[in-house]
């Protein structure tokens, strides 16, 4: 009997010890080997930071650097450069169904709120009177005769009061939006 009681007591202690040693809070495992990694001095983007001379956490990009996957755009937001872009830039993409479909998606996301679903300049921002100035109609004769490079340039750096979209849209997607405007909106 003593042996059975000893086994029962031993098993009970083992079960109780095992269950009590389990941590039910995974956010606090109870062991800290590298305190500086657990309690890091991370700074939020817009907070003060004593590690930099200007005291800001968010630093400007280093002069002369280029973001990965981006190529510098050689033209500025001027009328002269818009005309130069129209003369020198040609759409490198073919008007395939896949390119037009992606162009439609890019247009829907970035362009239709101002220029409208049909490209007529009657986008929701204008028709709802949230934006007082009428956007350009992409169906006008001026836009139909503008070279693809000009449209690409305007998407990239903006024109007039239109803001630039080059920082938001990859170069290939800009060309696909041009394909969609040319081969779908303007061909109707």
C-alpha cells in the first residue's frame, strides 16, 4: 500500500508541478535573456528622437539615393517638359487584354474619382461638389491627340492643379493606365 500511495502522491505532484509551470500568458514567458531586445528603445515615426541632430525620428531620404525598384524620372512639372516627354517617351507595353485589365484597375483606383468612370471628367469628387474645379475630360480632342508620353508624364508629375501620382503608381502600371485610356475609354 505504501508503494501505491507513494506512486499516487508522486504522480499528483508531477501533474500539479507540470500544470503550474505552464504559462498561460504567451506575452510574458517569464524568461528574459536579452533585456535590451525585449525592452527596445523604439521610436514612433512622428515622435522626438534624441539620436538625431534635428530631434526627429522620421528622417528625409539620403541625398542621391533611389528607392529600390524605382528609376529617376528625368522630367519636371513644366509645360516644356510635358511636351518633351510627349516627344521622347513611347509606351513600351503592348495593348494585351492583361495589360488593359490592369490599366482599368489602376484607373479605377487612382483616376476615376476625378476623371470619372468613363473618362468624361465627371468623377465623384467633382459631381459631389467636394472638389470645385472640373477635372479634364480624357475624351476631349486635345487628349485624343496628345502623345502617350504626355499622358504618362501628367500621371507621373501632375499638371496644373492635378497632383503627381508617380510616387503611388509603378511605371509599368502608369503605362497600363495609358493603354486603358487609349484603347478602352477613347475608343468608345
